[in-house]
């Protein structure tokens, strides 16, 4: 099970890196989503996968049964998903606004903050 | 009827006695910032109350940070664990001198910016929540400095990130959107790598608490430790804008309002540097040792490329952005040394850098208001028009380059001494060259903006007719608050003794985190 997830994570990362290397903002946004999910799966796998026993303490017991699932990575992933979703929503709106205002989905033509024809360094002291 | 839990032995898992009231000061800065931000969102229609409340809350954060620093001075590191669970099960907040000092410097900078912002933040930006976002940003920064849990650190990073997203697009000019796209994507990527490093660290050790990690991470297999340390270094280096992951900073920091630029330049990159020092010194000291050549190379390149970039700029804000990067190089040089002098020097440098670079951006903002442009080539003659501003600016030029007797000199002294003692001559040369190049870049800005009569070109010897005088409000808020911050920098530079003691303590606790661990586990170890 772990091996399969590790393989999936590797595929996700490859896809994400490929998409993030694109010039197009919309592809980069998709890359961001994929890399976020890849990282969440890493977190999930790092917590060990023991799926058979739910992490609930049965009546009359004081500790969880042996071999029960680890609830902490799930709490961590939940937090990470919420945060990642909020940031992604912001980036999505930002990308759309940038497309509207700058008329560019191509990072090569987004040179307002760093103009391409920047003046040469001043030579006088 | 007897409780079914009577036979259960609670103490090993639960905190029995409440944390002493005085120790709650660890969470005050964060709690005040979050409550203040919430309150200001509710009052978003009331412009007059926004400013007063924001100033009151940030002032209260400064006061609690001062108290925190004093407590840490007397009693050593402080800790508090949430939700009655004993550490490492509950989430701990823990402040040693490093965290407390950074948090104090950050809140002082933010307080100055609150006053400065009144000269330029218009009512539309007020309505869109400049002050709530500022408080959230400060809460995220202080939380990052004071938390004692690595996943919690990630959460504070994100609090800081999302509020900085809000601040950078506030106003919505085209150039801001362009800058925000680059800032947003690359910072999101950095935090993703940070989270992945946390995942591996958790998978290897089974804990997230810094103090608990410090005692467990030593037993890790070397290869795994090196991988995790390298991932952390990459993530934090990107956050801190260290070479080669620095390109986002000069692309974005000059685009928002100057108050926002000042906050970002002063506060945000230092959080990345702080996290790198905390994780690599306390949690993974052996990983840091193995990565030392890499960190040294990164530090050297960052120290040289920062001021060289500044030298090539004609935009005043972008030039300062490159100076921010140069300072990050000095911080990583301290981390590469990893000795008492190195870490102490890095802590002192960060304190200096938070205050000085905020002030530098603010002073540049006043210059921009007078000349109506960001282009250094079109400026000139401000010495004649506003002599006090030129003195403030020249003090900052000397402070940022590290000339005595200003604040920037003392951390450089510590770092150079540490480098000489460790025999790291490349780093020593880099630090000294960094100072020289920074001095050249910054003093040339001063010469062009203040000393030269008029703009570049044929009319450079004639008086500059483009300048306008500052209005009353601009004099009071913009120039006034900049002067106050610069005065603080001068006083701290003239009387650096307590800062030396404090940074010495900070370095000591980073190198040997026994006191930090004891503070976090005080409740567990109580007989």
C-alpha cells in the first residue's frame, strides 16, 4: 500500500513540476493544485498506513487497540487542505484579475514590475 | 457514584496545574494581534477608529513583547502548552531569547508603520482592510517566532502569507497584480516544500514538538536526516530570498504602498531566516553540520549578489529590495558558522535588519513623496529642500552598511570575529565585501537623490524644479515616524550592551537547547 502511494506521489510531483515550468498562468495554477495534493499524500504516507482499525477507543478500554490508524496525520492533512484551498482560491482570483488587467496569461509578457527595457545602471557617482 | 475514570492515572497525559499567569505572556502578542484584527474587521466602516485601535493593539503587542524579553532575560526560556495536554501531545508555545527578541523588533517596526501609513493609505484601502491585515501579518510573524511546534510554525507561516497576499494587492494597481503573481506562486511553492519536510520529519521521529524533536532527531539515520535538513534549507532559503531562490523579492516588494513594502522588507524574510536557524540548529544540528558547505556557499553568493543588484538599479525601492537580500546573506553566514559568535551575530543582525530596513523603506517613501517618482535618475536636490531627511537617510546608509557607531556595525563585528575564530576566511571576506558593496550602493543612492542638484542629464547642476514640499500630515506622520525609528536605531547603536547580552543568550540557547527543552517539559519532569 505504501509503495503504491509513493508511486502516486512521484507521478503527482512529476506532473506538478511539468505544469509549473509552463509559461501559462492557468497551467501553473493546475500545477499548484497537484503539488499541494502530492504533499498531502506524502504527509498521509509518512503517518504509516494501518487502515484496518479505526482510532477510536472501545468502551471499557483506556487506550486505542494495537494497530489502529494514526489520527494525527489526518488532522495535519485536514489543516493543510484547508489552508492550501484558501491560498489556491486567492491565486485563482489573482490569476484571473491579472489576465483581465494585464491582458496576459503568459509570464513572459508580464513585465510590468520588472520592465524588459529597464534603464542601464547609472554610471556617475 | 464513582467516576469511571477514577482508576485512570491522569497526570502522565494531562497538565494538572494552570500555567502561571505571568507565563501567559508567551501567547499575548499573538492573541492580541488576532483579537485586534477581528475587531478591526468589525469596525471596517469607521476610519477614525481603525487607526486608533490599530495603534493601541500594536502598542499593547510591543509592551507584551518587552515584558516577554525581560522575563526571558531573568528566567530563561518560557513555555506554555495548550489544551491541558502535556507536551509533546499539546501544542507548545515557547520563547527563548531569539524568538522574543525577533518578536519585539518586528512589533516595534509594525508600530512605526501604523503611524506612517496614515500619510498614504487612502480611505478605499482602509475599507479593504489595511489595518486588520497588518495586525494579522504581525500575528503570523510573532506566532512564527514564538511557537514551539514545527507544524504550528507552518500554520503561522500561512497566516502571514495569506495576510501578505491581501496587503500586496491592496489598491489593485496593475503593477501590484504583476508583482503579486510572482510573490504568490513562489511563496506557495516554498511552503509546500516546508510541509513536505515536516511530513518526512514526522514520519521519521513521530513528533512535531521542537523540544521533543531536539532530543529525538539525533538518533536518525544520517541519510534521512540530510534529506530532511536539505528540504528545510531549500524551503526556508526560498522564504528568506537567499540565492538562488531570491528572484521573487525584487519582482514584487516594490509594487505595493511603501508602508507595505516596509513591513515586508523588515519582517517577512527574517521569518524564513529565523525558521532556518531554529530548525537546523535545534532540531537537526547534525544535518546542519553536513550541509555547512552548502549554507556557506549560499550565504557567500547572497551577500555579494544582493548589493551588486542594488548597485545596478535605478528604481529606489528595488535597490532597497536587493539590500534586503544582502542582509539575508549575512544571516545565513551566521548559520553556516554555527558557533556562539555566528548564531549570536545572526540574531543581532536580524534585530538590526528588521528595524533598519523598515526605516530605509520608510525614508525612501518620504523621498518618493517629495520627488513624485521611484526613479533615482529623476531625483536630486533634496538636500537643499529637506536637510533633516537627508541626515536621516545618511544615518540609514551607514547603519545598513555596518559602519560604526550605528547598529549595523555590532552584528557584523560578531560575525566577522566568529568567522576568524572558526577559520572561515571566505565567509569573513564575504562579510567585509558585503559591507563595502552595500556602502557603495547605498551611498550612491544618497549622492544621487540628495547631493546632486537636479535630475540626471544636462540639468543636473541646476536646482530641481520637480520637487514639492511635504504637506503637514506627511511631515507629521511620514517624516515624524521615520525620524523616531531612526533615533531608536541610533540609540541602540550607541548603547548596544544589552543587545550583546541578549544575542549572546540567544546563541547559547540555540547551541545547547537544554534550557529550552527543560522549559517546555517542566510540567512533565515535575516530581
